[in-house]
């Protein structure tokens, strides 16, 4: 699913115009981005949490040449699904694997 699919699904479920659905999706995404940019976590109960964290510098290696190089420190955003959702996903795939 891409953002356009999400907008279309919101249009259909909430009976909104394309422009209204786009504004809603963009608004939520902007709120999440603004919070993360400010260094805050974003928690949506039953769904998951986005956290900003710092990664330290480390040594990387080119697998082809075996040459080592330094990977610089950086800030990354990580997503952790909630335990409830994680279990729903596991149950779904287990039931589909059984046939």
C-alpha cells in the first residue's frame, strides 16, 4: 500500500472527497513527522510506536573487497509494533499457513 492507496481507502470508508481525504492523511503524517523531528516519540495504542534514536559510529565492511570503512554516527527513526498488533499479525499468518 502506498500513500495514494491509503487516501483512496479513507475516501471510501469515510465518504470524503479526494481533497478532504488527502488533507486528513497529510495532516496526520505531518503531525507524526513534526513530533519525531522535535525528538519526541509517537505512540498509537494498539498499533505501535515510532522512536528517534542515535546510532554510534561503527566500522563497516565492503563484502566484495573486504575493505573496512567508518560509518558515521546518525539519527534514525525506528518503529516498534504494539504487542497486540504483533500477535494479530502472527495469528493471521499462522492461520493462512494452515490453509
